[in-house]
């Protein structure tokens, strides 16, 4: 049976078709996050890659909303797609991901695909001020394999790192692919590459993503022009309570083009302090 493989070596996503609208892929152990399930960004990249392989999908991903219903395991995964509507320019697709042999859906995605016509551009948002990424220190990963998000991206931080409780949740970082060039899948993946904002308010926090909505403003051609250059990411949280906290992020090219924006809702709880003897 033929296999459809990613052309970007930064992450190895190979899709084996089973029947129309159904694929099998294998997620390596190195994509597991510290909580045991797959890093959320992997599901975003897998969603984009699957629709790129879907013969009926028209255009390129414009918006995505993923709901993380349960942890996706590493190992063999099943991906299913279904077209909900296809118009002349816009198509709406449903994507489901689960471990092979599991009945319950792990991650559910709703994706808007679109042909991108030539229209007059406009912009109200502006690139935040930040030093050039080359002036910031490269990350250090002492010992062992680089896992989950750090496997795909190099991040050079400017403000708000490492996270600690304080009056402000804003942070800035330059990010680039470790291998290969920017594309839609990598841009989607990088939107889940930041510390949860609850860590900027509380100590000893455990957290997991509930839902993540991504708007991919950049076209395929604009991303290809970036090659493997750094992009600037601005993260900010606004509120938390009742177990849920939010985050919004903006993703900029070095030249000031807004490439993507995202909104994330996370579930969190505070861990009791360690017992003292």
C-alpha cells in the first residue's frame, strides 16, 4: 500500500491510506510531552498533513479549531476525515484522531480550507519591538534527546522566560524550524509551543490544553519565502479561574507580516506544596 510522507524532515509524519477518509500513521515516542500524551502541536501538524493528502480537499488551511478530548498516545494512530461542505472557494472539514484500536476520539478538529484570491491587503496590527534573534542566546538542551516542541523548533527567548508568577503574562520569543523550511503544518505546530499562562500567575501548576483555534493568515507562498528564518511570537494571557485559563498569540515575520494568530483555552489546577517533615 502506498505511503504519503512529509517533505519536511523536522517531523516525520507518514500517512498510510486505509480507505477513503481514513489513514494510519506512527507517532514516535519523542513527540510525547511530560504528561505522557503526544504534544498538542503534533496533532496540529498531523491535521494539516492529512488534509494535504486528502484528494477532495481544495485550497489551503485557513482556520483550525482542535479540541483535545483525551490524550493521544504515541505509537500507531488512526486519522479520519469528512467533508462537511465544499463551496466554490471555501470547504469545511472534520478530522478525528485516535489510537489504533480505540473507540473514543482523542483529538477532534474542524478545519476551514480556502482558495486564497488576490485581494487588496490591509493591516492594523504592528510588529512588537524586539532585539534581533541572532543577538539572543541559543537554547541549551543538556543531555539526552530533544523532545516534543523543542524537537521541531529552536526558540530564543526575550521577555517572560522562564515563566514565573507575577503581574504580567506577556512574553516574546523568536522561533525557527530546526530542520526544513516553514510551511502550513509547521506554522500550525508552532502555535502550541509556549508555557501555559497559568504559570505566570501561580506556582506548582499542572495544566493541559482543552481547545486551540488557529488562524493561518499567511499564504503558502508567503511561508515558502521565509525559508527557515526566525519568526517573532507574542504570547499573552488575560484571565483564569474555575480551572480554565486563556492565551492569545501572534506570529510575525521579521519583516512585519502577521503570519498567524491563535486562541487557546487550558485546564489547570494548582498542586499542593510538598509535605515538610
